[in-house]
């Protein structure tokens, strides 16, 4: 399956199947959150938050791809992520959306 943020695939004919998406609400372990709070005081990368974002993005993208496969898609175009913080940083909502297509 081709998954891209490009608006189209040059030199390919395809039918648009519709919008597909994947979402996840993801939270951190309290201990990692506490450690990240301490790190925030001195500066530097908050690795537990990076792991949270990357984990959430992977789950959401997997769900998008599963929805596209269920529609019979060969590819998903215009893929975009959105991330929203919930509960004052204790949880993250990741949504990914795109356009499913089928090659002719």
C-alpha cells in the first residue's frame, strides 16, 4: 500500500474511494510523565513525550491503512496528522486522515 502526503500520483489513473482515517487516544505512564516534568525544568529533549507521539502516530497510521485496505484501496493520498493534548499533557489524541484511491 502506498501512503503519501502528495496530492496525487503522476502518470497514474485512479478512482477516489473516499476519506479514510485512523485515531488513537494515547497516554503515558505516570512515572515517565513525572521524569519528563523534571527534565522540563533543566531543558533538553523530553524523550518520553517523543515516544508518546511516535507510538500514537504509528497506531493511528496502522488504523488508517487497515480502513483503506477494507475499502479495497491501493494507496492513500494527502495524508495529514493532527495531534491534540488532553488532560493537561497526560494524554494525546492522534488523528491521521487521507484520501483512499484504487488504481485503474
